[in-house]
C-alpha cells in the first residue's frame, strides 16, 4: 500500500526581493527596541520597517524532496536556490542565486580596483551538477517560482512561532493525492512521481 504522506525538508532562506507589506522577515541586526537577532516576524507596518530596514532581511520558506527535476524547475544546490536551465543525460545546468561573502567581495573589489560588490549582495552563477543530487523545490512562500503549490499563511505563522520559541522545524509531511485519484488521472504510482495535493487556492496541505 502506498502512503499518502510525503516526508519533505523545509528550509528558510534570505531572498533578494524588495521588502513589501506582509513579507516574512528575519532580524539580522540588534537594536534597543527590536526582537532578538535571528527571530522571525512579518512586515505589517511599512513606515516603521523603512526606518529600521537595515535590521531586517526578507525570507522565503522552501519545501524540497528528491523528486526528479525537469527544465524550468527550481532546486537547491547546497542550500542555495537554483533554477534548472538544461538537462543532458545525468547532468543538469543550473543558475544558482548566491550571497556574496566578505572574502569574495574583497577579492572581486581588489581585482576591479574599486568597490563593485558588497558582502551580503546577491549574485548568480551558472554551472553544471548531477541532476540526481539536486533536491527539487515542490512548494514555497514564493509564488513566482511555485505558483500552483505554495505554503499557506497559517502554516507560516505556526513556523514563525515555533522558530522564535527555539523549535526550529526542519521536516514536514505533505498530503498527497489519493491513489484512486492518481489512477483516474493515469499517473504512475511510485514514491518519486506522487502528486502533492493542493487546495483550490493552490496551497499545499501540511500535516
């Protein structure tokens, strides 16, 4: 009997998107009146956040598993968000979004002879890697990359509360389509081609 539960990993990563109202944010700089560094919250007051924006960094949640990746999918490369550009045999060409380290910034600026990049900036690099070794993003809070399978706000609030209380969630269980429904749609039944069940609004169901 095939289980209708999919065990997956959930990751919290910074994003380069501009801070907007209701965004998930992480405190990255200590202040007299703010929360502890590392705590999560939501951007509900743009005027206040604009005054204290150096203390905050936009975040997204990503749920990943070992489903096979296809061209156009998003995946993770050692914890860095990547887009699949091409697959040739067992190799995948990907574009990875990286955060510039202090050492990399110093090296690049030294070579250029001027400041062209800063620590914490986002950049991209294109490279190839084993397709089987790249976990696939199957749901996220970023609707631009998973428009039909996103993490509901109710769960994000639960995640934030748990995180701020010291309980850092790393694994989740997603509900899958019933086997009978899979068979009706002609979907092969095996552990890597199961379809994640979503609500009418596109949100996934986290058990």
